[in-house]
């Protein structure tokens, strides 16, 4: 007699944010998990619920009241809701995966940390850069000692602008500053590569070139960091110099020709690592002791066989890994306490960014008003 196998779902994955968040339902299906979606946009909610065949709710409170079989959750909402959603999920005692940042200020992060100290569940933040192939490979080479001891890091990150239609991302009170919204990944990498914490943070913003950016922020930043290990880090981040290709949804083409650049050098005592994301390559440079210490290319790792995003920004890979960890009860890949330490440096950087951006933007605004007044006087005298 053939034994019947049960088709009853093993539990339910909860997507908090029905756009990107619904990925947890797709990745949970092969393991036999059901799903549910929380989404405030009724059109998105209807479309995603029909697509995945799962129930949907306008609020997290409604979703929690409707089911008691949640086994994992994914928070993929605008930044200002991350902490609130994480805290509401903590009493369930389940694994929770959240998009970065942990919160948009230190007070929010402290509240989240307190909630998960009381919880039987765990929380992981999506700092996936350190696990993405090109950055992870750089860490392996660096930490092996092959190129000696790390001394400095230089990073140039030139991207397209946040367009006027980008909504909450342009509002520091909703997104946090540019470090919370975008550059927290980079600060997490600096900690990861150096195996060290931040000793000093210094952020110098230029006046904004694009006037739809909030006066509390800018579109061009220079930041310098000193790690407790003694390693220095220089970061250049610019939103206002590159162009967009005509098909700006296709990232499989090389955007470097349009001015986009994401390049890193890790400079060490016996050589260096050169990472060029748009060229999809990691180059190992070593100084040749037998030839007057001339720097030579030892090898180059080519990532052109991989989809562009998976090389350096493997969000889907991290989400798949989270679902696997829920299923196997493996625990978090990255403890939230580690991510919290990154966030402390992020908030210091954003405090400096906000204060100095106000000063820089006000300075050019005053100069502009003064110039217009002088021009008006000259015109009046000429009459």
C-alpha cells in the first residue's frame, strides 16, 4: 500500500512590502511554504496576491491577526518603516530578514536591538555586498595575506541621480541620509575588509548641483575614514556627473561609457587589489621582489559569465540563503549585532552630511542672491 504524502503547507512566509518583498514567497514555494503579503498600495497588493495565489493585507497588524503559522518574514518597505515592522514581528519568535538600513536613526536601531534581545527569533539585515562574489573574493585574497597587510582603501562610486520622481528616497526624514539609504553597504564592506571598527569619520559634501535634492543633503560627497587598525579609507560618491543610457533598465551593458564607475583599490604592503564592477573584473597586483619591486598583474578574475547585479549586489542570492536558513534552522548568516556596529558609523556620517550640506547649500544660495542683487543694481544705474 502506497503511503499518502501530505500536501499541507509547512508554514507561511510573510512579505512585508508586496513588490520586492514578494520574493520570499517565490523562494519559499519550492520548500513547501505558503505565503501572505502586506502592501499599502491596493493595485500592487491585488496583482501580487493573484500572481502568487496568497492572501494579502493592507497592514501588518491585519496579517498577524489572520494567521498563526508564520515561519519567516521579509521586510522590504521604505526605510522609515523598517524598525517599526521589525519590532512588531519580534514577538513571533521567527527569523526576519530586512532590507537595509536597520533603522533611519540610532534611537530606532536601539529599539530594534532591545526587541530582538527579548525575542526567540532572529533578525538579519541585507548587507549582501560582503557575500557578493567580487567583494567576497577580494576578502579571501586579502585575508589570506597574499598581498601583505592592508594599508588603505580608495573607492569611487559614480552613479546616476535620484530623479525628481523618486519620492521618499529624496527625503532624509523618510530614507535617512545618503549613508543610510545607499552608502551603508560601503561602510559595511570597509569593516568587513579591514576586520576593524571606525575610529574617525569625516564627511565633506559639495553644494548640490541638482536643486530637487533636499537642502539637508547633496549629490556629491567626499568621505574619509580612519579604522582602528590604522587603515585609511577614501570614498568619492557622485550623483551629478554621469549620463543614463537610452535603455536605462538594461544593466547588462557597460555603463562606464556614460560616466558610471564603481571601482575600488585595496592597497597593501606587497601589492594591491583592483575591483572594477562595470568591467566585471578583480585584478591582483603584486610587487616583484626579483625585479626591483615592479608591480605586475599576477592574475585577473573575470565575472562576465554572471548577471551584473549578482556580481556585487546579490540581493536575490541573500534572500534565497535566508529562506534556506529558515528551512534548515541554521541561524543568521550575519548577526544583527554586527550590522548594528556598521549603522553607528552610518549615523555619524549622516549627521555630518546633514549639517555640512545645509552649510554648503546655504552658502551658494546666499552668493546667488547677492549676485542677483548686484546685477539688479547695475541694471538700475544703467537706466
